[in-house]
């Protein structure tokens, strides 16, 4: 209704009583006593906002549309239609509220459900698909509650799947997780809230027992204390903190043992000392990662030294091992070396046709003559404990000798013919390769000098 018409209606309503009821109007027009006021009949502005009035309804409709537009839950379609209605008049506002709002909300709900479906997990996708196929009421229920129930199921499923993939999960937890994943929301929730703590506690005790069996002294002691405490918390505390501390202590003891071992090669010993000066991670890395390669390197060096100083059979076996794999190196150091030395010793005991005599005191000094020949020495390889063996060799002909000294019984013996064959001796370190040659040369000079003295 236009404003001029409203004014005319209001004016007619005011004048009608005066025309139809003149006596009443006259009475009301009579002078009133000073100080008294008549009844308040209201203002024109209040009448304008009365219910059912056109302008008042438009104002209320416009306020409602603005509220809908400001609501963050309003979808794209609703917001777009609301903005369009606000640009119009009373009819456009009323049409939006009575017709377009519900239609746009229905469309927006479908769009929103489709968006949730595209980004949701398995349970969310299933619930969204069912809602889209069941109508507007199902969609509204999904958006209100269904999506959150489905999301909780997906979150539980994700947690259970993570436990299954975690390498730290024990056998009991893994089996329980696999079973729960075959069920629905109720099974997943029951596993996480009721079964998981018990299964994890059982797995922790099994793991502690395994570490106790495999660990060193410090680990066994710490694990025993955790078991004696008798609580799940004590076992878990050992696995989370106590084990690492105890293992570090055991690792340091092992590294010190390697350094003190006379069979440890120089490369291994140097790396062990460096690790010992570092932290727990450095020590563990040395023992689990670096040590095998360092030992292989040192053992190959030892085989090379044996090749330089060994007898014929030893040289042959050592060369064959060095040209093969590391397994061949280990096999030579463990068994092959001893067998080759035995062959060289057997060859050295064959009878000969030369003669020589010699005497000496028990402290290793003396004079004598001997047949010509040379006796090089071998070096003890790293990482293996060998039985001490005295190298023997033959001279041209036979060799006899006597030895005297405090508490030492004299001995005589014969050796085989041919050049002296080296078979190896213990007590020589990593630098024995060059020292053995010098020792053999010095022995030859002493023999020659004694021979000249005897002939003169």
C-alpha cells in the first residue's frame, strides 16, 4: 500500500466519530480543568508499525533476510537469493522467505553433502551416499548428526590402521587390530577403549623378556627390576627409557672389550676408540653398522701379511683366499691357515744330507754352525686365536744342536733337506712382516761367522 493511501485511511478513521457521534465529540472538546490531562490515544508512528500494516511487515521481512544472509551456515544458493531479494521491495522479500528459501536450502544441502562425500573417509562416504539416495530429510539428518558419527568411525579406523602399521606394535596388538578392522564402528571403538590397553601390556611383557634374554648384564638387571615391580607402568617405563640407558652401558663394555682384544686390527681399534668418545648413538652405530666392515678390512690386511711371510703351502692357500670372497677369507683364517702350516711343517721334516752343530745358553744366546738356509716368519691374523707354533726348517744335510740353560733340557734333532720353509709363529704383531725378514737375515750372518771360526 502506498503512503498517501495510508494517510487517507488514518484521517478517515479519525474524523468518523466526530461526524457520526457529534454529542460525544462536543463533550470531548469541552475545556478541561487546568492541571488534568486526558487519556493518551497513541501516536501516528505507533499505528504505522501495528501488526498487519504493510510497511511494518516489509521491515520485518527485510530484517529476517539480513539475518539469514549473515548466518555462516547459509549455503551459497541461499546467500545469493537473499542478496537479490534485499535489492527488491516487499513482494521480493516475501517471495524469498515463503518460496525460494526452502528450495535453495534443499539445493545447498545436496551440494554440501556431495562435498563431504568427496573428501570423507570410508564411513563418511557410505553415510553421505545413503543420504543422497534417500531424500531431503535424510540429507538434513546426515548434515546434522550422521556425518559426525561417520567421521568418528573413520578416525577410529585410522587409529587402528596406524597401530597395525607401527613396527613397535606387538603381536597381540596387531592381531586385535586386524580383527577390529573387519568390523564396524562398535568393534573399532571397543578395541581402542577396552582391548588395546590389555593387549599392549601383554606385548610389553613379552618384549621385555626377549630383551632380557638377548641383552647384556646391565639390560638384564634393569629388566629384572621392572618385572619385580609387577606393574604395567614399570614395564613400560623400562621399554621407553630404562632399556636405552642399560643398553648404552652394555655397549660401552663391549667396545672396551674389542679395544683390549689383541686380535683386534688397527682400523677396528681406532674406530672403536672414536665411538667410545661419542654418545650412545655413536657406540650403537659402531657395533651394529661399522664393525663388520672394519673387521673385514683388517682381516684382508692380515691375509696379505701372511702371503708375504708364509711358507709355500701357506702362501698358496692365502692367495686363493684373497682372490675369493670374504667368506673365503674367514674360512682361511679359521681352518685353512692351520692346515697349510701343517703341510709346510711336514715338508720341513724330510731327511737331508747336510750337517751342522750349534750350542747355546738357555737365555737364547750362543754360538754354533749350521747348514745354509733361511727361515722367514709369519704374522698372526686378527680375530682368530691360534695355537703357538715354532717354525722349523731344513738345511742341506742334517743339523744337530745342543742347548743348555737353567732348568732347560738340552735337545738334539734333525731337519729335512732343502731351503728352510716358513710355517708361521705366534707373538708377532701387525708390523711383523718386515721384522721377520730382518730376523732371518741376522740369523744367516751369525751362522756364516761361526762356520768360518770353526774352519780356522
